């Protein structure tokens, strides 16, 4: 097995399955305070989370995706979204936006910061991470 370079992220891209693109877009725009754009790519509705187009390595982003091979689930892989500068600010928006907090803010370690888990508007289990 080839080793991953220390300057390379193990994660390149993530996709969060959705059943209702408009509902999911509103949910994530609300809790993360971002604007997202939707477009059709190869017959799949993709709504992109913000990303850095500077070409610097180590940048990771993803999209909300709606298509035949994508089904929301609370049992799949867990994606950690960046909730800096304050994880609690994001957590406080989740239920009002149509989600459910399933693990409130919890310190991992002093050096690593905090995490929380929630179910999004589509039924996916998603995590948050922030330094505070």
C-alpha cells in the first residue's frame, strides 16, 4: 500500500446524500451561514459547499447530492464539517433549521478542540469540529 504524503489530506471530497435539494440547501446555508450553488452534473443535482479555488493542496470540500445512487442514512460514514470559530453557534442553529442534535458540544482534548453530532434535514448523521 502506498503511503499518503504528510502534505496530503486523506480526504479529497465528500458527498452528503439528500432527498430534497432545496430543503437541504436551506438547512446547510442556515447552520453554516454560507451561500451554496446548485448545478446538474451527469444527471446528479450537486449543491456545493464553499471551497478555496486557489489550487493550494490540502483543501477539502464537498457537496449535497441528489441522484439515484445516493440515499440519506444515519448509519453511513461520518463527515466532520468545520464549525470554527464557535461550534456552539452552529449547534444553536440546527434544530431551528430542521435538524436534530444527537450529541451536544463535547471536548475531544484541549489540543484538538470540540465535536458535536447531528441529524440533518435529510436524515444523515453529520459531525461538527471546532477549536472552541
